[in-house]
């Protein structure tokens, strides 16, 4: 194959990145996934024939889960995140949720997506300890203050929630939890990392301001001048 690519197509293979892998006993790494062939004699179809063997399977590399957990641990203990102390509880919940959702959605094609449960547990412990340290309360008090049941597509999940009421509008809601770890082979992968705003102002304050950050017009004034609230400077 290397000779064909070199002589016929004039392409060069990188020796460091090119390898032959036995798909049944080993795994190849591609785009963050482990790829291999499945083998399970107990999986049978209606005619009692093995229906799974030889199919391609995608898995989450174990080292990725371990690295994610290690980033939130100090020694053998889960740590809090002091860099989030200046944020509100609304933004803290939204930050943890966005980070977990991004990884869970990217690996939606992995047939053992439930392995992310370990990282989810570590993240929840870190979230609780961060809230406890910020408000100088105990961990049980954090659970009592924020715990709720989230109903997602008719399925109840235990999680946390912060609600900010807005006059004449739907309230702003930040949640932790309610993200399914169910395998979905039809999922569409969106690998655009969600931006998490920090430093300039609170996410909560920016949402409640109801001011276009491009043209500095309020929502009402924007409509008076025939200008959409989300338009940019050039649209004016």
C-alpha cells in the first residue's frame, strides 16, 4: 500500500502515524475514538446466528476518562475549583454542565458511553465542593439547596438547578445533570467547543442585561429602529 501511494499517487506516508492494527485483539486511535471489531458469540439474531461478530465498534479510550478525572483530583481526593469562586452559582452550574455535555455528545457513538459515569461522578463531587467553598456551607447543605429532579424527554434524572426569575419573561435556568449516557449510532457529532464566558462579566448578568453587545441598544430600542436584537454593527 505504501509503494502504491508513493509511486502511483505521489503521496508520502508518515511512518510515525501509520500502522497496521489487528482489529479484533487491538484498537486503533482515530479522532479521539478507539476503533476495533466486535466479537460476542452470545449476541444472536432471530435465526440463532451470531449477529455482532465482525462489526466495527467505537469506544472511549480509557486514558481520556482517566485524564479528565485526574484534572479534577488532588492525590486520591476530588478537588474544588477556586478559579470559579468569583462566579455566581448560576454560572458555576452552567460551566460544569457545558464541559460534561460537550464530551458526552462527542462520544455519543461509543457503545460503552456509560463509562463516562466515572467522570460524571468526579465532576459532581467537584461541583458540590466548589459551591460549598464559595458559600461557606457544608456539602449536605449544597445538596439540600440545589438538588432537584430533571425531566428530560419523559425520563427523570437527579441533578442540580438554579433559577433566575425575569420580569415578563421566562426565567433563566442553569442545571447540572439530565444528560443521557445512552449509546446512539445515529447521533450527529458536533465538535465545536462551547465557549464558556469568564472574566469580563457574569454569564447571568449578561443574559439579564437584555442589551445587544454589538450595538449597545436595548432590545426595545432595537425594534424601534427596525434593528434586530442580535444584529451586528454592520447591519446598522
